[in-house]
C-alpha cells in the first residue's frame, strides 16, 4: 500500500472520529437542556422541513395546557443549541393550531410547534384509551358485575 493511500485512510479515520465526538457533544448538550426543561412541565418536540432544512421546536406545557416555554434548535451544525422563542409563554396550546391568530414566529417554526402539539394530542388520546380500557377491565372483573 502506498504512503498516499495510508495518509488518506488515516485522515478519513480522524475525520470520522472528530465527527463522532462533536455529534456526541451536541447530543449531550441537547439532552441536558431537555432535562432542565422537564422540571418546568411536560416537554414535546416537533420537527418541520426537509432533510436538508429542518426546524426543530421544543414546547413545555403545564397541566392547564398553557405554554410555559418554547425553544427552537438554532445554530450551525454541531454548534446549534436550543434558544428561546419569545411571545408564546402563557398562551394556551390551542393558539398554535388556530390559523386565525397571528403568532410571532416564522412559518416553518410554527409547523414544528404544531408537530409538537400533534405528539401531545396523540399521547393524550393514548392515555385516555388506556384509562378507558382499565376501567372496562375493572368493571368486568368486579364481583358485582
């Protein structure tokens, strides 16, 4: 094997290791921030856009379905971090799906926030179905039934 080929293979291996390390660093920062946000309420993550231009949004919601905090993943490559989205705190989650309202966010960010709301609603439907199934099972197994 020639020296040039060896150098190319070593450079590729070094670049792959660097990519892995930087991705791991970004992932740790992201999950650390998500853990901080979970202390404030239920956290939902949404995404919008294509494979090349994605927009990620994080929504923190309280028990009354009010927005406690909204953040977006913003920045360049592995340096991207969650940054606050101003103007949504205190609003009901239903405002995000209301087309009649003018919200202080871009179109793609609004789509990502709506995707987070879809995840939240799907989870609520699942929990409701589980509760109904549990109630039905309890009623069927009751000696009074």
